[in-house]
């Protein structure tokens, strides 16, 4: 009887592992990040700003770095949410505009679009926390697509506000989706947070470490 129980446990663990690995084939990592949505000079010094980062010699932001960690670990496809109108070179000015967009309930126009949403079962949805909320570009994104029947996992980069009430906002925008609690990474430590990101993914069953 004990041997049978042990065999059952092992089979359960193996099945769980296979599920986690298979899930990576149907994962989309959609994210909005400052560095990919700002009017920055070609010779911008990424080291001079805590909000601009480099990845594979391309400019991104803290949320973009975390998105790449998730994609590398799960095999998920990357999708950068990009606005038609670029934000200012100054991050502080950008966040001020973000507050104006939030107060005016302004949905920025997007110029990047998902070609085949039906291919994906799980969407990691990433963003910086602006004024205790998602940037309004995320609301434009959620307005554009129907995520019914899909799993949405929010992740944010934040100076200390975490996810705030964004999980509830996503649930309201996508009531037929399974919206998980997600996780947040401190913006100031995003570039060195790969181990932390992997721990979150492992705890949620999306990778085996």
C-alpha cells in the first residue's frame, strides 16, 4: 500500500512537471515599458536613468527586462505594447502625462497588435505602476482583446506600490478570464531580479527549477 502511494505521488509530480513545460508553448508575455515607448535619442545613456535599460543592445525599461526573464524561462512569446504617440524623453514628465491620462480616462492609441491571440492560453501582462494603477495603454490593450477562457498573470515593476488595485481592474476589464494575483518586482532592482522572477514562476508551476 505504501509503495502504491509513493508511485502515485511520483506520477503526480511528473504530470505536473509536464504540464508546466507544455504551458510554455502557449504563453504570451505582453508588456508595456517606458524605454520602448519614449522619444529617446539614439545615443541615449541608459546608465544615466534608472528607468531605461539595455537588453541585447536594444533599449527597453525595467518591465521589459522582467518580461525577457519570463520569456526566457517559460519559452513564451514576447509582445511589446506600444503607443502611437511617444512619451517624453524625461521619465518624470512621462509619469506626469500618465497621471493626466488616468485622470481624463484617456486610452492611448496602440500601434502594436497581436496577430493570433487564439494560439495562447496564458498571458503574462506586465507594466510599471503609475499612480497606483496601470498605465492607460494597458486599458487600451484590454479594450482591444477578449481574453475569455484564458489565464492572465499580471506582473509589475514598482517603486513600492506593488500591484495596487490593478488585479481587480483587470478582472473588471476581462470578467471571463482567470486573472491570477501575479507578482511585482522592485523597479530599482529589476535588472538583478532574475532569480526572484524564477522563484515566482516556479511557485506558480510555470517552470521547474
